[in-house]
């Protein structure tokens, strides 16, 4: 397995833990006490806030912001410019704000420009459509789209939309 690659323009805290085989690209910023697993890709212009935990095999595309309080499980895809919030009532002058935890289940897929409002759980292998604003928990294997995001179907582990409970590609039945 290959070692960690960190592009010279990336800023990675000495207090971050980066797994083997992970690549961190141009202008990424990884804060202190972040844990990133093995074989991940952290793409250009990504911001990973302090204390975030990212599992193995995760792909975070360009321009993504992952704020304090987020835990991302293994094999998750986060599309370009997606944003995870961490404050339910943001104010520049609020000294008592509290981080609300957000959890992303194994194999979930989050589309480009999606916003994940803090305090929710994205179930395993769910899919969030591009541009969606997720304000409520998303059950496992569920496809959500829109603003606010709403369920419109079921998804197979392989990423295909289920038809009559079965996957037209791999045949898995859910």
C-alpha cells in the first residue's frame, strides 16, 4: 500500500491523522484532530474542520466544506461543493453556539452542491441528489432530491435505482 500524498499547497495540521494511501490535493485544508482513513481522496479546495472523522475509501470532491461535528463512514462519495453545516442557529455574535452532530452512513452518496443541515443522519447507501438541501434524516438506501430534500425512490448498494424492489443492474432485492 502506498504512503500518504499531500500536495505542497495543502495545509494539513500536524495533529491530524491521515491513513495510508490517502491523497490530499491542491489548497485543501485539514484542521487539528481530524481523522481521515486509508485510501481516501480529499480533492482541491476542500476544507475539513477540527475533529471531523472520515472513514476508509471516502472520496471528497473539489470545494467541499465539512465542519466540526461531522462523522463520515467508509466508502462515502461527497460531490463537488457540497457543504455540511454545524450550527442550527448561526450568528456571528453568539458565543454559546453548540455543535450539532451529523453522521453519514457507509456507502452514502452526496451529489454536487448539496447542503446537509446539521444534526441529521444519512443512512447507509442512501443517495442525495445534486443541489438538495437535507433537513431531515435519510433512511438507508433512500434517494432524496429537492429543497427541502424529499424521498423519491430506493437505491441499491451499487447505486442504481430499484424497480419493484429489485436492482435492474446487479439483481439485488431490497
